[in-house]
C-alpha cells in the first residue's frame, strides 16, 4: 500500500525504505524471483506464425503455419510474439503493472520478454513504439503501462524508444470480452494516428502489455504503415488465447 503511494519516488530511495520483494511470492530479494519467473505459463504449442494464436489442431496437423484469420485477411503487422499466456502469474504481473502502480515491474518483465521471445518479432528494428493510451485515460492512470514496457525493452535491446510516434485519436474504452473479432476491429479502426516524421522508413517494434484478438495492434500498426513505416512487428508480455 505504502509502496504504491510512493510509486513515483526513486527506486533507490524505495529500496532503502522497502527492500524489494517478489510481486508474486513476496520473498525478499528482487521484484520477481527466479522461481516465480520459471513458473510463468509459456505461450507454447503450435501457434500462428503471424498473430501467435494457437493453431487449430487440423491446421497444425496439415502443417499450416497461419491461422484462418491471418490466411484470409492478414493483419497490418508482420508478426506478433508474446512469451506468456494471460494466466496465473503472468496475469497477476500484468495486473500489478497496469492497475496497481507497480511500474518498477516493467524492467524485469521487459527482460523476460526479450529473453523468451524468438522469431521474427525479435529481429532487428529501428525503433520501439508503445501502443498509446488516450490522453484522458493516461491522465487518470498516471502512466501508460505499454510505454513502461516499451522503454525497458528499448533499453534492453539498445534501441531508441519513441512514445510519440503514434497517438490515440479516439477514447475507445475497454473492449468487452464477449465482442467478436470483427466488432473489435471495427471499433479500433481509425482510433490511432501516426506521425510521418517519426514513422517514415522505420522498422517499428510495437509494444503492448497484452494481446487479445490483436485488433488494437492491427489498428495501431495500420496507422504506422499509413504514415510510412517500413514494417511493424509486435511484442507483448502475454497473449490471451
Ligand atoms: Zn517469487
Ligand atoms: Zn494468425
């Protein structure tokens, strides 16, 4: 509680007052202990090469690499990867980062994203860009959790981070879990605008905390490509299957 109230004080001062403890098991030592990190649920199994959704058994058996959606109407981004599924400890950490003011978790979470992600999304990029929140939402929360992750990923990958490359032009509010993919896509379309002077010619690594249908990343990626970005790949902490 107290620690959250002081969330904006410097980490060094906080460490003196409150030695770091694991956000999951509360053991003293670090914000995320090795044991809890090893227990995080991996996004494994056969997954779509593009959107990282689990492949239907039949598709996987036939050696298909793309899910039905990506085969029929590919999203704007080339590939999305997330090391974890949105369950158990991965869900709790995402919640702590987003709603409980535990912004210091962005560091260890970004390290795990970089260490546990392989494939196209982890290849070279020119700039790391977070999915933006609408200004009103960011003001009420005090920070953008995706920007926290993006900055830490950029630092870890030795890349620049540009939190202003794309902005949210519409406050869409949270999308209901029951919404169909098409509904989400329709709502998100046109919700973002990218700045050409920041996007043009760049290979963008787009970062968010969680991917659900991928509609948000798709819309955000489309805005970046419309502003002249060369390519868009996405990294998120977790995939909600
Ligand atoms: Zn722990
Ligand atoms: Zn797919």
